[in-house]
C-alpha cells in the first residue's frame, strides 16, 4: 500500500519495516528461524546535500536504494528507515550470510558515481546483527544500530558485525 512506500526511493518505509520486523520476531519465537538486520548509512550525506544541493542528494538516495535492491536476494526486504539510512531484513539468514550480503552492498554502493561538474563518489557504513548471536530477539535492531555506530567511529565505508 502507498502508506508503506517511501515516495522518493520507491522502496518500503519505516512503517513497513516496523510491521515486517514484528512479523519476523513472531516467526522467530514460533519456529526459531534466524533473521538478520543490516542498517546502512550513507557516509557524509549531509555534506553532499550542503555542497551540491538536495536534487543531487535525492539522486544519490534513489541510486543507493536501487543499488541495495539489486544486490540483495529476492526474499530480502529493503526499507528506507530515515534520512540517509536504510535497513535490510534478511529472513532465514544467520550472521555469516548477513555479513556476506552486507559486504556485497558496501562494494556496490562504492561503485556508484554521480557527475555534477565533478565526479562524486559515495560510501556507506553498515551495521549487522543476527538473532542467532544475541540473547534477546527484540534487541536485533538495537545491536545493528550499535554496530553501525561503531563502523562510523572506525572510519566509515565498512561493515561491522555486532556479536
């Protein structure tokens, strides 16, 4: 439904994510099927907006969203979580699979180039968390977020796994 779509990027929005996450949590509690979350943040996005303007910023967001969608598997769901932040929900996926997909996404985003008088490159930081490595399944997003923060702290353009 429209209420679940982000108008700019065409992907699912935060409301859709909240629903999908509670669905996964229920399913985990019933069948113990692991899932993983990737929280992806475009590095220095504010600087892109401030330097080149919002139209370029919007183009970057759309391309990154498309890049993520093209990289994940059919069964994976991609959401725009906020500003320049995206979340990928990997159903039935444990930490190793999640790490592999996160690295693929990071490399895919790094390949994107935007021409505005000069070529702009973008990178992303990614935090990864999985239900099979944490004690409380409802904390999966919290842990992925912490991992993202660590990736930023450690210099960006990297994937950090939250044990």
